C-alpha cells in the first residue's frame, strides 16, 4: 500500500530504473509482465510483496512436499515464479502460471478470472489460504498447528472476541477465530485521527496500533449479556505472536479525499499491544514490527513498495517497472503513483514484519527511509 509517479525531485534520491547487470540485479529485483488486457497488476503487486518478505521466501523455498492440484496448484505456480526470480537473467518475468492457477482455483466463485481486474488485498489473502491447503490439506484455517504451514506460522493472528460488562461483570462466550489480514475502515481510522488532532494531541509514529484498535471498535457496541442496561464494546484478544502482520484498508468509495489523513496515521512501527485490547503471548507483548511492504491503488491500477534487505533500499514495483529509492522515499506520497492521472493513491495493505535484526543494525538508515510517513502534509 503505498504511492508514487516517477519523476526525479531535486535532492529526492530517486535512482535509475532496474538495469540488467547492475547491482540491483545481484539483489534479485525483477519486474513482472502485465500485457494489455491481462489486468494482472493486482497479482503482480501481491507477488512482489511476498517475494521481498525474507521470512516467507526462505520458508517457502525449504518446502517440497505438498498436495499438488496440477494446473490449479497455486503452490507450484508461486514456487516457480520465486525460482525464476532467483535464477533467471531476464529483468522482467511472466506471472501467467500463477494467474492461470488462481483463475482455475476460483472459477466457481468467478474470482481472479483471466483478463479481469480484482482486489490485491483479497488476492494476497487467498494466496496465503491456498498455501495452507496445499501444505496440510485441511479446509479448516482457524485451528492449524502444523509447523510446516507457513501461512499460520508466519502470518496468522489467533484471536478471540468477547464482550465484558464493566458495570456488572457479565461476559459473553469467547469467540475464537484466525485472520491473516487485519482489516480496518479508513473512514473510522481518519475519524480517530481527527478526534486526536481536535484535542491538540501530537500524532506519534508509535501509536498507529492504538489508532487501528480505536477505529475497529468504532460503533461496535452491544447490550450487556445480563441485560443490565449498559452498552459495551467488543474486546479482541491476541493469543499468539505472528512474525508478519498485514493491515488491510477498506475504502467506502473508489475515490476518497481521506488519503492524506490515512498516510498521516500510517506509522513505520507497529506494537501488537496497541493493535489489540489485550495480548496474552509474552513474546507478542515485547514485539515491535516494522513496515516492510505496501500495496496501493490509483486510477484503477495497483503498484507496490517493499523494503529490500540486501540493498537496504525501498523498491517500487509497477508491473515491469522496478525503481529504487536511495536514502529516503519522497515525502509526498501521491507524487510517484499517480503519474499523469489525477486520482489519489489509495492504500490496500501494509505489511509489518518481526525478527528483523538487520533493521536494528541499520536503524538510522532505515528510519531515514520510512519516517517519510510521519512527515506528510
């Protein structure tokens, strides 16, 4: 979920596009084809973000055995693209095999069909769910404990919801569930930002999780289970420590004037204790995740940003086009994504990752790279 049109801002640190044989080729950054009529930008953006997630990429590479579905095998198709990313000398690769597998897998639901545009966030989530099915062959995604299931071991947020009345102490039965993408309404999120700014409170970079929690709780009130007359809010409790957390942004309209407000709220760090009402896992309580990937939507087109570990740079992916940012990303988010179009860039997902020791070592450079998110406007 991110942004951009590619022109060089004076002093902006925007470097050249990908060139075969350059240092970027050593860092394995390649574009993905999107021929006229294919409308594969939603898939290409999701694949690029997944590829740049080191934890996911390495874990997938180590897996071999799976329940193969032939032409409809998303696992095989994704591994094939990842293998080409690693081994091919071509700067731009096709994503047809994965597009075909998605279309075949979801033909009954008429989702992700060839030639049709679809939602990048839902594509990202469905790829993860299908990987689970290819590994454990279990249609139940809420209770997977397989150590080989990358989807649950890396991305799953194991939660339960419960209503607890602070007045009489009555509570509802806990409702356990698992999610791979934590969705939030952009309208509710911006209302929380406005409420905070209205109180003359400073919007800190470490409070993004708190804003998301408040937005998710907006308007979600129920009557007390014991009918004492009180209205109570739902409590969401996290029971595990996910290594990768994906935030999905839900827009009320295709074009919105809330983009700048959403960007202002988006922080480079995410604390799980702020995101949920309660966290029970001790590691999760101490966990601080860092922004490593974004997908955005502008003028009916998807593009992506991802933090590239080997080069310690942020990369911009727009189908076949790959561009690098040096010391920082320009602090006007819509500049790069819009191009000649007038529509703003609307965020679809933001991906945060834990276990990033290299970020600790590179923290000064890292925060020059990503603190642009807190200097918008």
